[in-house]
C-alpha cells in the first residue's frame, strides 16, 4: 500500500511537469531512456552518423554504458536525486519528436505525447524464456491501479523492435500490441557480432584486462536475477567443486545480474573472476568457450557465436510456478539441462554438445539480426516519423 502511494505521488508530479512542458513546441530532437544501454548505444551512434539533430540520453543509475557527450549529444542522470536533471529530462521527453526506451518505465503511463511523436521500445532482450508484461503470472497479485498502469505504459509504444517472428508473437501478447506495432529490424546490439574489426579489438581488450584467462578454456556462469536476491544472491553452483574438478584446464567467469549489488568473496582468485562489473557482456561472450546459465536472455545472442551451453536449473519447479514459461522449458533449449553442480561438471567433461541445435536456436531467435539492425531502425523510424509529421501539416 505504501509503495503504491509513493508511485502514485511520483507519477502525479511527473504528469504535472510533463503537461506544462508540452506547452512548448516539438524540437528536431530524439530522447533515449537508457536502463541497460547497449541497444541505445548502437541506435544513437547510428543516428549521429545519419543526422545532425539533437540527441538526449536519459541514463538510469543501473546503466553500465558510458555515453560520450558531443556537440549534439547530451547525457542526463534520470530518476536519481539530481533535481536539475530530473526537470530537464521531463522537458526533453515532452519536446522530442522521437522517444526510445529500452525497458519498462512507469512514467510512460502519464506521458500523453503529442500525436506526431513516435515512441519506440528497444527492449533489452533478444528473446524470452520466462513470461513478462501482461502474461507474467505475478501480475494477478498486483492492485487494479497497478494493472491499469502497466496497460497505459504498453499502449504508449508505437513500435517495438524485434529480432524474430517468435519474439514478435511474444511482444504482442505481453504488451497487448498489434502487428502494426512491430518493427522487424533486428536487435541493435547484435550488430557487434557481425563487425569483424570490433570483434577483434574487443577480444584483445578483454585479454588485456584479464590476462590470466588466456591459454585456458573459459566458462561463464551468468544466472538470471531472482526476486529477493538483490543484496545476497544464492550462487548454487558449487564453486569449490568446480575448482577441484576443472581448474587445471578451465577458468570460471562469474557474471551476476546488473541489479545485484552484492559481490561474493573470491576464495579462488586464479580460477574465479567476477566480471559482473564489466561494461559489455558481448565482449566477454567472445572469449567464453562454454556458457552456463538458466532462464536468462543471454543464450539468444551467445548462440550467434556457435558455442555450447549448459542450463543449470536447480530451481526449475519453483521457478516455473512463480514466473511461468512461454513453452515447455526443456523442449527448445540448445544445450543440456543440469540440476546439480555434479551434473554440470559431467556435461563439461563429456563435451558432447549438439551444435546443430545451437545453430537452429540462433536462426530461430535472430531471424532479422544480420548485422544492420541499427541502420534498419533509423531508416524505419525516421522515415515513418517524417510521413506522420507531413500528414499532420
């Protein structure tokens, strides 16, 4: 009840300021709201190449990407204690012709944009295993006011960017959208994997920052975020057992979710490397020989590299009940499922991965992500935006 009161009060203030700012005319300007930031980074860079219009990036504290300010690109702290940036942010949202977001933002429920403004959801995942949005089972536990707020946010999206038809179907159900709301351009940050120069430079950068991993086989463990584990995540993978069995040939990179603030004490500094703070996970994936994950979205992009994966799902039954999956969890995975650390180690030593499954998985989820997604988005959004502006004149 108290949480809902705080949210409602915040949105009431946001709405008032936004409506005042709407009295100003729209500018030749694009505003990005960045929570994760990697898709925003690629689209904003492409926009700078093709246009001289002003770009504003509203950066949340959780965003790891460092955006370089320039003559036409300004970065503001968003939803922090910086009141000056807070008021500026709302002004830019109210006076931009195009608004991009990369996550769910409650403030969108009260931003009644002018009719010729285009709002695009870049999202932060190339695919989905667990249900979200209107299909999330936990939504039934929320108040009627909260449910309506979710719907108001989703109705704000003119377009949602997808990398596959499978994700298009998921978004339409999750956000209550139609086929006209789908931009089949590919996922911007996947452009990285098709840029040979960037890939080679990134590999060198990772090895420079982690020289000890060179010459070893690299395992990355990247579990998804679980409710209630912000400050004390339970790492059910038995690191000591992994060390005893695998440390001669392997190193283990530990990549916790960005929302998790707690860091584990590292008892095996020559075997375990905490890379949770490393800015770009795609760079880390380049040097990863084997991915261990669970319900995360990382496999969708990692599959583009054609490397093996193991799905460590020690809590599959409880997670299925609480979160729900789009399809039977094990039916379409590109790698074996393990319930214990012993099973994980067994799969690693056996080293018999079905790479045809990995290839099929990559094709299914990255159907439109072929190295030019950012360019496709700029052409699609700004072409359509110009047509809408002309239609209103």
